[in-house]
C-alpha cells in the first residue's frame, strides 16, 4: 500500500512540475494534456487517473502554495518585520510555482488567497481593531491584493531587491518610525 501511495505522489508531483515548467516557458492556454504528459514522461491515460483537467492540476499547485504560506503566517512572529520576511521567504521558495500561477490564473489565485487569509489577518495579533468593523474586509482585501502584487513584481524582476530591503521599504512607508519592529502586546 505504501509503495502505491508513493508512486501516486511521485506521479502527481511529476505532472505538477511539468505544468509549472511548461506554463513558465509558454502559456497555460497553449498547453495540452498530451504535451504535458510527454514532458512528464508519462502516458496520457495516466493523467486521467489523477486529474480531470489542466485547471485541476493548476488548482492543486495553488493549494500547495497557499498551504505553505499559511504555515508561515501562522508561525510565531513577534514583529511585523519577521512575519513579512517569512512570507517573502516562502514566496521565494515557491518562485516557479507562483510565476506559473500568476501567468495562468492570477484572478482565481487572488480570490482564493483573499478568502483564506482574510480571517487569518482578522485573528492576527497585529490587527488592532477586533470589533465589528465593517471596513475590515476592505482593508484586508487592500493588503492581500497589494501583497500579491508586490510579490508578483518582486518575483518577476529577478529579485533585484533583497527581502530585507523590501521589508524595510514597506515598514518605512506604512509603519510609524517608532514602531518599525512593533512587538506583540502580551
């Protein structure tokens, strides 16, 4: 049983790796299941044992990236700076997958991230107002969409700006000078 599970996992990983590679080289629209499976060095019929469409493969990649981001965001962070650095490190580690996602379905990904991360931001110890603030969803949307845009631009410009410099710029513009490394209140 374990051998079969390992084979399934390896096959799915090969399919996802090939999709990422091919989308980053060409486009999602021009991709075919036959071309994908040829690149993965697998039979076309194998595709349908695991996925029903190319979009399903892309969504599985999105889910993995989001799970990785959630893990980073939910980790212990004493400062906003450490949180932002961890998010950028995660984006850097998932660079090729994110480039593929941004190229193939940026709107779908953004909406999924917004649905998942809005409650995470609300529950964050860095979020000041916890009352029934109807404007919160707009603020969360602003930061999520803006964050996605910054990460996209950062990844597309071969990371000419380092993580530390990018976070320092953010903190300089958006956090009062005396609170750049604001620690959590206990």
